C-alpha cells in the first residue's frame, strides 16, 4: 500500500499545477489573481483551486521530496511577486482573499528550499521580499505589547456577511457588536484555524503563539543570512516576550490575550510551535500536551470544547502532525515523534486503501476520514501528501 500511495502522490503533484495569464485574470469571473509562474493548488479538482499561503509550505515539503524542485521554486517566486505587488501574501490568490493573510510560513519555505538546492539567487530575492512581508506584520498586525496578532481589513458590510457565514457554518451564535464579531471571524480566518475554540471569538485580541513563533523564525533566519544588525535584536526581544507572557507555570505555551493581560486556557497543537521553530528545546510542557491531544491515530487539533469546530477535538490536520513531530524531535522527544508519525501515516494509508484518496483532515479518534467539517471533508493532495512524505522521511531517519 505504501508503494501505491507514493506513486499516487508522485503522479498527483502534476495534476495540481495551474497557470493564469494577465488576460485570463483580468477576464475571470471568479476573482483569480495573476501569477507569473506555474503554481500548485491543494486539490486536483473541484475544491481549493487557488495558490493558498500556508498550505503551500507543507505542499512544498512534498514537492522537494518528490524531485519537483522547480515547482517548489515557482511557488516561492509567486509569493515574492505577491509581496512585491500587495506588500504581503494574501490568504489565497483571489480577490476575496486580499483582506487578510495567513500564518507566515514564507521564511520557512525559503529555508527549506535553500537547504535542498543551495540556490543563492532565489534565497537573496526571497530574503528581500521576506523583509517586506515582516513590515506588513509589524505595521498592520502589532499589539501594544510588541507582539503580533491576526487581523484583517474590510468594511462593515463585509464583516457582517462574514459573521452570517460563520453562524451558518458552525451553528454558533455570539452576542455583541456584530461588525466587530465579523472582524474577529476574518482574523480567525487569517490564523488558518477557521474555526476553533482557541480565541473565544476574539482572535483579534490575542497574540497567537504560532504567529509569533513563525515571525521569530523569520527574524532569526534573516539575521543568519546577512541581516544580523537589523534582525538579531528583534529576535531576542520577541523570544523574551514569548517566554515571559505566553508560557504558563505548567510549561505549556498558550495564546495571550493582550487586551485583558491573561493567557488563553485551551490546549492545542499550536503549543508545539515554539519547539518547531527552535525557540526553545526544554520539554517541560510536552507531557501535558501529549496527554491532552494524542489519540489512537495522531494528534487532535485541540482538547474538547462546548462547540464542535473543525479545528477542534478528534480532528487531525496534516500540518499540525508535522509541526508537532518535528518540534518533538528538536526538544529530544524522538520516540514520541516517531510514535505519532507512525500513528498518523498508518491512518493515511488505511484511508487510502479504503477510498483511494487522501483527505483534507482525518478523525484521529475513529481512524477515518469522517471528520467534523463545516464544508465537508474534500479529497486533497496539498499538505496531506506533503506531510505524509515528510513524516515518512522522519520515521526512516
């Protein structure tokens, strides 16, 4: 089954490649943005036919593993184009996504590509664009405490429509200023965790642990690649603030509500990000995370909440498995990483044998693709394939 699945993935990458000319973008009735290079989309057909930001990081991991270095490079070049055009990387390559970004994985994408190819020219151009992206986060997404938060830019009508869509999709009705609640819906969409219980409907008011860890990685990466004078101090400052504000007495890192001056309480896979980006290597909070999140087939996104979200209990997302497993390795918990990787890859193989597809998310309690989904669970290559291949490599190593 592994051989058949890997052949399916190798062949599938080619089916996710798209192109769009300036004329096609101008004449499109679906709001597609022009991109100068061929790019990959998460799904072979139907759902998710855009270049999505954080999805592409995990897909690129698979492309590099599969020998598609030029496709991975073209995805990066398209992101450089988007940064140069808009000042940031949108959620996806359509007009409706221009009001927000997504978790900033661009720096990690550059690092992975350079480590695989030693392409200094693309590294230099990418670092130039990465500095520009960091300006976006530091000028339009910074809290008074100096850490960053997710947000968006839209008008009141758009915020109200977002809230209505959220209520239809989740069945959750919140009280308060509906336009402000809608702004928080879009902020949560920028987090990529749409929707979850991490922020209690107030995502705009939280320093998200994953966001700030990714920005820390970017600052360290730039400091190590010719920009030490500008970014080494910023990285140290961010690390100090993360450690002082976002780590609880139990050793676990949580999101921090900067408006109330308190830590969030929900345990989630986002707490693995400090280990994933190399911010810290002590494992004080790891046992509590594993005891709370590990199920029979991998890690659930969060512990149980009163409301059932797709980024919540029982649902295992590929991206979070990889973040956790590589974070565990970096803090010396290799056996735990291998155990979780084997659980999750066996689930992917099991479902592939039953359905002949990879899926966007899985139920890691039941061991199936019957996950909670606000829009169903579409078949997917994208990060499902990229993470499967990356975890295979981790197990082999």
